[in-house]
């Protein structure tokens, strides 16, 4: 099975969005560099919602490219799914999406898309790993991601830390209620307006 990585862009004070789900300046570094992130020959990743391909700094390019190309399945919570309408059935990376939700897929919603609605952390990761095979399972941070971490199902924590303080909002670790030890970071990359960090979860 592939590695399960909890991943998100995050403010210095630990928020992935404001109370309304607005990411503010957190994603600006995705579009302010000179190196396009491409899939295969020439297809650019694009989750800007505006037709703008991802272009990051040279310092971030290799990390972002390898991270995104490794993803087989994304796991997201229902709140994020509703907020972005599931990226209209086109995930920013990987071939499949598992949505942790008590509610089923909206009737008639993009029947062609490989999106699977699963109840519970353990069942969601089992389905995601089945779909991903040896590729990475990328878990979005927030409430659903924290449930999966608390269940002991996350192998690594990855954070793209942006130099902004939100003060309040939706935390990276939503509703965490116990201590989880991580190893020292095995990836530390200083990009432009972003710091990339990866930690293995201590078992």
C-alpha cells in the first residue's frame, strides 16, 4: 500500500482557511512563480478555478511536482467537497477522490468522476488505498484529516507553511484532543513565500 500523507497549505498560526472557508493569501505562491507544474507532456495542474495553471518558484518546483505526481487518491471531508463542489469532478492531482461523509454523493453529480462517498475514517482510508494501489493517499487536513490521524492511519504530516497569521479560522488539526508525536522533519524546503515541511508520524 502507498503512504498516507495528511497535507495542506497552512498559516503560521495553524489555519487552512478562515471561518467561511476562504484561503485568502495561502495559495498565492502556487501562481506567483516561474516554473509550471505539468502532468505528462504538457497538461498543467489547475485548481485555481480561473484557468490559471500552477506556476511555483524554482525552489518549490521539484517538491511540488514529485508530491503531486505521486498521488493516486485524495481523501477529503464533506465540508470541503461542498465548498469547492468536488472540483467539478476533476481532482487537482490523482485519479480518485474519497469523501468522508455520512451523506451520499449528490444525485446526478458528475457520474463519470471516480468519487466515492464513505462513512468513517477507517473505511475511507481502506477504500482510498484500494484505489491508489502503491501510489500516495493524500488526506486533506481539517476535521476529516484529524479523525484519520487520531485513528492512527496517517504515515506522514506535510505542511506548506505560508507567512501569514489568520488569528482564527479552520485549523489544520481540527478538533484534536490528544497528543501525537512526530519525528523530526525529513523534508525542509524554503520556497518563496512558503516553507515545505514533512514529518513522519511516530509509531
